[in-house]
RNA sequence: GACCCCAUCGUCUAGUGGCCUAGGACAUCAGCCUCUCACGUUGAGAACACGGGUUCAAAUCCCGUUGGGGUCGCCA
């Protein structure tokens, strides 16, 4: 049987990091098994679902490179089908009308809580004659769930998990307005879409018991389940906006590469021996549910940064130059693009994010005269200016404007002056980059070219 | 509160009864490299939550405790 997985987010907000990982695992599992991976938008909550959220989710998935098969399924569009199944269950005696009001239900919950008893519907309409129905009240349809025995989930990650049926109440399938509840819609859709493997967050584990009861009532074969542990914030608490429950577009803005985020997310809750750097191709080859851990993990930006730095160094210079030019607001500037690309080898070893990369590349994009930062200005002592003046004269006669020759020239110059190379290089760095740290300065000179280099030195000397 | 899940260095993890004086990675600290900062590289410190069992042998199996998390909606 061919594998079918799905990612089913509700469009009530952006695609957060936990959702992204769930999508990744579903995608990897399907690709690994040569199956199908589908996307379903769970928009049955009309109040909270928004077009913006749908767009953010779709864009986020595309950016992450998690392409889905077939058309997107919108759950709300299937409301008729959900109602139909609920009515079939009703006709088969597997469900019943319940006329309880919201107030009545609230009282029931209050009383149970006060008495220290489990909070659940007491089934008062379960066996009551429909003739008792109060006039003018639109009923909900509830599942007539088993009251004895137990319901067992054979979870691919959590193992065998069971609960006594008397712990579960008769859940609502169809609301009084005729729309389906989440529990019901999920089951009907997963069945109709032929989903064979459900992979979702741990928070759905206890919901699974109830969903299993619907499968049983409908006489359908349930899919296999795998509940993956949640991702927590750096402090171990539930992920909140403050720690990293950001939309994936926020990670994009912060300068993370999709391949780095994929690698990081993969290693959160899944392992393959001592492997850390795992390409997507390898991930597809290796990924399976048996290696998914059962403990929740914490989101760690330091590790993501390290991974991202690795992927940046692996990325080709042209792509990086384009990213930087775009971040600098100069996407179409061919001259800048060429210069950035030439300077990229020295730049990319020094950045953990594209944002940092762009920040470090600013001096290549800056127009003369440069503004030196405080530390750089501090290095422009009278002695340093003297060294620079003499060096400038020596530089003017350089035959080949290439890094190696320029370095040799500078070394010879320093030796002749009986100063350390650093005493030459640092003032040069300040003049050329406006900072005290930068890529190797002779590489910078080559990238900048003779005229720009000499010009920047002159700017400093005459200032 | 009831029910369910989880528990190895600060963090992510390897480990499926002997190969564990517990391995790797990130982070931290120290050294090397060096024109700065990085990259790279070498090394150091750092963990089986606790208490009982089972067994010749337990990080690995069982029970309990503690601690974390999740669910209990006419939300998803």
C-alpha cells in the first residue's frame, strides 16, 4: 500500500516553527517511502481563519522547500460531506441529538470541577426519547461512544497508549448550526483523502482516542498514528512569541537559509547516529519514524546559528551576493553585485546569518568618503597616519593589484620600516572598511580595486 | 483536579542488558593558526532526576517518587 501523509494546519496564524517541523517530518516520511504528501487547510473555524494566514502558511512551506502533492484541500468546503457522515451515524444509531444549552453544559462542568470529578458531558440525552426535545432548540449531534472497555492507540512514536472508555464522554460531531467539529472533520477528511500515516504534534495524542472512536463508529479503518513531541522555548516553557514561536518568514528575515532550518528542525527530535550535517537528500534516504525521540526538545538559536554559518559557507558566492544586494536595497546594481561576489569568500566565513553577512558587507557598498566607526577612528593616530602616508606612496607604484602581491608589498614595507605587519594592516583596515574587523585586508584591496583603495586612503589622510 | 505522555552533559542527541572509566555536536574555557575578526584545528570541564526492585550484570527492564509537558470547548 502506498503511503499518504498530510500536513493540516489551521489558518489562524502564521506557520510557526513547530508546524514547520511537523510538515517536514510528514514530507520526509512520504518522500522516503515514495508516497504522497498532501496539504489540508483546516479552516472550519470561520471566525478565526484568515486569508493572510493561509498565504503565510503556503509561502512559508514554499520557502522551506516542502512541496506538496495535488491540490490543497480546504476543509470548510467539505462541510456537506461532514454533515452527511454525521447523519449516517445518527441513522445507524451510533450518534444522537443533544439539546443541552451552553449554560447547562457550563453548569455541568462547574459542578464536576467543584466535586473534584472528571469534567465531561454526562450523556443525559444519550438514551432520551427525541420526543422530549424542547421546542425551538437546535440540537447538536453527539457520538454514542462506548462506555466500557478501552481505546488503544498503537503509536509509531509513543508506543501503545490506552485509556479506559469511561474516561471519555460523548463528543459533539456536528454543531447546532450544522458545521462539523474539528474531531469529526479530521476523521472524515483523513479517511476520504486516504491518509495512511498521521504525523502530528504530541498535543493531539489524547485527541486520538476520540478520533479512533469515530473511526470505529463509521466502520472505517484508522490510519497509523505518530505523535511527535513538542518543541519548547529555550527556557523549557511552552513556545511563546518571545522565544521563537515566530512565523517561518521571521526566520527568513533574520537571515536563515531554508536548508539550514530544515537540517536544524530535522535534528530536533530525530537522530541518525552521530550525524549532524545532513543534506535533504540524505534525510529523505534516512528518515523514518522509529528514530523519532519521545521527549520534548528546546529551541536553541546558538545551534541554528552554527548550522546556518556552515550552510552559508557552502553556498555559492553568486547566490550570496544577490541575497546581500537585496538586503542592502541594491538588488539591481550590477557593479555592486560583481564586487560583492568577488569579496564573498572573505565575507562568508565571518557570518552566521544573511543579515550579519549583509551588515559585514556594507563597506563594499558604501560611497566615499567612508564614515569610520569609533574604534577605527581611535586607530588613526598620528603614527598611523604617517605609516599610511608612506604606504600610500608605495602602493601607487604597485605593478599587479592582486592580494598576494599587495601583501608581499606591505610585508616588505613593514620590514623596511621596522614595524609589525599589524601596525600597517590595522590603519589600512580602518581607512578601507571603516572598522577594526573585516575580511583579510589585502583581499579587500583587490576587490575594491586600485582607484577605490587609493581614494579611500586619501579620504582618510585629508580628513 | 482527572486522564495521557515524557525524563542521558547548559542545549540537541548516540545508547535498545555486558563493547559505557557513557560517544558526537552546539555552547563555554584554554592552546595553535593569524594583518583584525572569523573560519579551521587541538585539548579541557560538563550528564544517565531520585528511591526501590529484577538480573551474574542496568543509562538500558519493572514499580514508586519528584519534576516537566499535553488533553479535558458547539477552538483547531
